[in-house]
């Protein structure tokens, strides 16, 4: 025969729990990974300009060109 004891529910202060927050998985990943995927929204006209600039250079991808542009801007 199984005897079941009813457990008392622990009262939780929901507001303080929300204020406390929690670690975000993405934040933890940023500290351990060297590269992170970023989604970028740009206009089709700007993408055409990027593709034209990439087409004028040999041996560079669109992503490589964008990374190079970001790097140059960060050096300023």
C-alpha cells in the first residue's frame, strides 16, 4: 500500500524572481566562442553595392568584405 503525503506548495515572490533575472545562454556562449553568427538586415540597394565592391576584388567573399569594412571602421 502506498501512502501519499500531500506536499505544501512553496510560495514564491514572482516579482523578485523576475527582477533577479537569469543568465542568458547567448551571453555565456559569447564568452567561450571566438566567432558568433550575427543576422544583419540591410537594404537590397546596399547589398547590391556591397556585391559590386566584392566583385571588383579577387579572393574575397561578401562576408570577408563586410568584416574588413567593420575592422576599418573600428580602427578610426
